[in-house]
């Protein structure tokens, strides 16, 4: 029997189910049920546990990193989803466990480090006597990318024209970068943003083919928006009572593209391709990673992201950078 929660347990820890014992760490029990409802607070876990118990569905409660999840046997998954969906339909004002929760772990500040990196690169480039050479070497020049300099798809994400360009992208980085790292983790999340942003730049180069230079983190920011939209869509679509609202996530992303990404000074094609790439990588993440990932996978993804950035910069210098 696991230890009891801390001294306020009367109102903050879910009541124990009469169908299965409370399990606090599923990795310690090989026969533990598979989590099906995740990211719950204590009140949500208590309510859902009572609903499943009333439906006669055996389940277990798991507690990890300050959040609760509920697991059921594989053959009971459909019944559990149906029972909770019926409860949600009958109680529309009940707390929504699918709403994204503000991350409270170190992943919530990872966007600050990325923002700091953008500032450092901006200062280094703008104070250099070779600013124009640096931008021409590492910017997303469509012709050069089509000719094989694909490293530019990555390095262009780090460059900015002026302070207003930088500040606008810092706001987007802090907002959408934090959300993606909250959904996917601080390692996988940023790897997805860099990959989808680079893909967006590559597609933009193919679209223009020649005579087009693009720089800035905005392609990656709109990619992050696309990832967030897909994650929010799928979490709602999984529950029948919310399927009608699930499409609002995708529609909202397109609306933001029209509002923020189509100003006269913006590169609409790059933003559109970034958003599309984010949709794709977000869907791929959902397909491949259907459960919370381990710290080694997050760490490995982080170092892979760093290697991708450094490798792209090294490639640029080797090609004849300043």
C-alpha cells in the first residue's frame, strides 16, 4: 500500500475506488492498467473515479509530478471513454480535463533560454562588421537551398532584421514554445519546433525557387502554433462530447495565421508552410508517442536539437562563412 498523501489529504487527494486499489507509480506494477485519462487535478480524478465505479469499470489512480491519471484495462477503454463522455455531456460545467494546464516543471522556462539564445545571436550579428555577410551566408536563400545548402533552413531561424522583428518573435517564442514544451516535453517539444520550422523554410524555398531570402524565428513560431493546435484538437476529439468543439483549435490556428502572419512586412508563404509543417509534426508526435515519455528520451531529444543547430552553423562556416 503506497504512503498516504500529505496532511491535507481530506480535500486534495481522490477518494479510493472500491473497484481497484490506488496505485501511485504504475511503473512499479507490471499488471497496472494503462492510463487513459491524464493531467487531472485531485478533484477531477475523484469525480471520474466515482463515475467509473458507478459504471462498474475497474480502474486505478496514478499520481505523478503533482497530477493524477486514471488507467483501465485495454478491453475497458472504450467503455470508460463512453462513461466519461456521457458524464461530460450531462454536466457541461464540469472541469475539462482536456484543457491544457500551464506547465509547472522546468519545461515551462525552457522558452526563456531559447529567447535568450535569439537575443545573443541578434546582438552578435548586428554588432559584427560582417552583418550582411552573415545574413547572406546563413539566411534562407531560396536558390541556395534548392541547390543543396539545406543547413540554411535551420540557421535562418536564429537571424532577425531589426529589434522590432526580434521582439515580435520573442513574444511568440515565449508563448507557443512554452505550450509545445508543456504538451510534448522540454526536449521533444523543441526538437519538433526546430524540425518543423526548418521544413517550413525548405518548403518556402521550393515555392519561390529563386530570388527570395527569409530570416527569423517566425516560421518556427507558426510551426509551434500548428503543433499546439493539433494536440488540442486530438485531446478533445478523443471524447465524443467535445468532438464538435475540437475543430475550433485548427480554425483558431488558421485565424491567427491570417491575423498575425499576413501583415505587409510578413512572409505569408513561410508562415503558412511553417504552420502546415507544425500540423504534420504534431500529428506524427501523436501517432508515435501515445504516452508520457521518459526523461532519457527528453534529454536525448534536447541534445539532438543542439546538435542540429550547431551542425547547421558549422556547415555554413565550412561552405565559406566569415
